[in-house]
C-alpha cells in the first residue's frame, strides 16, 4: 500500500517522517528511510541525503538567488541500487520527498517506480500543491492520503 503524507512546503513532513522511522524501529520493524534534511547557508539551501542512519552527503543544492537546482545523480543511483537489493527484506519504505524533480523523471523517480512495480509498502511525502499531479504521473490506483501528522494513521504499517 502507498501512504501519501501531503502538506504544504515547510510544514514539518521531514520531522514527522523521522519520528515515524524511529517509532517503527522501536516496534522492531524493518523500515528503510530516505530522508532529506535541509540546511541553510548564506544564500543557498543544501539538502543532505540520509539512508536510514547513514549520511550520504550533499544530494541537492538549491541556490535561491539564482533559482538553480543541482542534482547529485550518483546519490540517487546509489539509493536505487540499495533499495533494489533490500526490497524483500524491509517491511516498508519511507521517501522524503517526491516533488517537481520526480515529476520530471529524476531524483527518486526510478526508486518510486521500483517500489510500485514490486507492490512494496511505502510512505512518501508529497507537497499538497503537487498531490494530484503525483497521483496522475505515477498512475496510482490504490493509496491512502494523510494530510495531518497522525502517528496512529501510520501505525497500521506495523500491525
């Protein structure tokens, strides 16, 4: 099943997904998390990729004053490879987040397609303004949407 956590930009999706990951681990679940944390430095915003507790390095740099986005394709290729390798070992996956990059066929696009193809359970954060585009783009038929940060809603993943 696909669980979509949908809320506006900067509303706390990443923080909630980190709590969800921690709670699932405490419940002895095999959960694989792809979390991106934001760090602002001067005029730039840097996103650092994490796979579970392993910091992979800078995945995306957004230069605010020039409006450019630089993707580190090596990070996304590594993530895809690792997810493919552990696909059957995990109870569910967490992806933070699917946005304009994935809707352009980049970033976590291949990983999301892999999870869908293999009917894997996963939670994905999607910005509220991109929700219908995400559902249409990935041709989703069965999914649940949470627009509130409700831990009880997601606990069905390990019950």
